[in-house]
C-alpha cells in the first residue's frame, strides 16, 4: 500500500515471478507445561535460547515463529500483561530483531483461554483486549509480527473468523502496521483447508493495512498429526489450498511443517520447498517445526546443539543462502538491492494467506515512486 511509509516492492500481476519471502523455524519452550499455570520458569517452561541467533543468522534464516501461553502472558481476562513472563520472550525478540530477523509471535492456545473457547465460552473481546495490549507493546518494533492463534479447532468456522477479524480490527486501531497471520479451524491444516470449511468462511477477513496472510500447517504422516515418523503423504496435500488461494487472490504462510529421517520421508523436504517456490505467487514462506532448548531426541528437533539431518537440508533453502533478486515491473519503477521434564503441545489429532506482492529485505534499498528508503521490514498485499 503506497499510503504507508513502508519500503515496498510492487510486482504487477504477471509482470514478474514472485519469490519466497520468509524461511525459518518455530522456536518452542515458552508454551511448554500447558497444564501448569502460571508455571515456573526452567521447570515448566523455558524461553528460546537467544544465543542460537548468530547460528541461525549465519545459516540464512530470516524468521522465527515463537509460541507462548496466553494465560501466562495475561493471567487474568482483560487484565494487565505479565511483564515477568514477557521479559523471557523479549530476550529472544531483542536478540533476533537486533540481528535483523523477523519474529512472529503466536499464542499457542488453540482458540482457548484456561480451556474456554473464544467466541462462545468467553467473548471475542477477551482476545481483542489481549491483542490490543500486545500490539501497543510491540508496535515500535518493525520486525515483530503476529499470528493471531495457534491451530484453532473443534469450533464453528464462522465463530473463529469472527474472533480473528475482531482481533485484526483491534490490532490496527493501535497503529500496529506489521504483518498479521490468520489461521483457520481444524488445526489450520493445508490439506483440509477446503474440506474443513475454512475456504468458505475465510473470505470475511479484511485488513485496513492490507498486510496479512493465512497461516496453514501441514504434516505428512497418515493422519496429518505430526505424531508418527512414517511419511504417508506428499506435496499433493497442498493442491486444493493452493488452487483456492490463487482463485481468490490470497496468500498463505506455511507456519508449521516437518518430516522425520525415516526412509519413507527421503527427499520430501526438497519436494515441499520446491512446491512452495513453484507456487510462490500464493505461498510467501515457511517455518519448520521445530527448534527449542528442551526438545531432546524429538524426531523433528533442529536445535543447533543437536545432530539434525533435516536442518542440513533446510539450510540450502533459507533465503539468506539465495541469490539476491532484482524485480522490475511495467507499471512503476522499482528496484531492490540486498547487500528436564516438559509438557509439549503437539496435538495428537487428525487434521492438524491479491495478486500484488510487495517485498523488501532487511537492509535493502528500495525505490517506490520517490527517493530511496532503507528497508526495515517486509509487507505484502492480499
């Protein structure tokens, strides 16, 4: 949107091939111990390790999706934020954004608050109050993004998207302009985006900043839950969602995906990334599930301290290892130059976001109908 003082690259539809914008990993720990509230630091939960940021920066990663518990961040409905808990989150945010990387924050709550479902057991205003306070707190950091909720499930489609839209409206009212992500119900599975009814209900979403995408997740075991080591599905799981996104002029971010080292998964990471890159007109990026200091021998663990064959494959595709792209359009002059015991929250249930793309990279120089500006963050339009 040219009404923003944002560093944008505008690509007219059909004028240039879009490119994957974000590549990264989930960082887990603050959402652990989800049956213990408020819980004790370093016993029930832990913050992602800020000292791993240089490793990931060198590897070429440019985004982290960081989960936390809403109940710990805001212990009382409508109450003040818990600054002690958020200080742990800020340690990682400060390290990552200080290195020029993006941090996507997501309440790992499945559209629940102390087990109560948003929009029925508790009003939408509970979620909008929380996001209003978080947006006010983080709006000055242009590298912080919000994913409205992790994997809503077992609720009506319209109920969830009503809560999501109310949250977007509340967030934007604070002046927060950064990118937002909107999941669907049914654990926001890409494979079931159409069959779950998400495709029918998601059209109500609008954003006055027009800087958002859908958040979808995907696992490849037999029931799509990410709890089995054998890969039973391939990239065909993305077909229906991709077609829907393209037909409706929308974009999506693959917020969670993973495969194991089982022989049945051989080559699948390469195929997944190749598929997303081939369809990058609608898929803007991806984040692996997961890194974090407490995973131990978890089959998807790619924390720098462990041996992780999947990490070695992913590193080939991190945007920091890609050749810089120069984009031009026929409609406007645009140039870019890129110079302990834990409780985990992997749900064991089956079913585990216009045609105009705008992109910058941190530190890029961009000209959009005016003098050059220094790129601070990415934005794009649905």
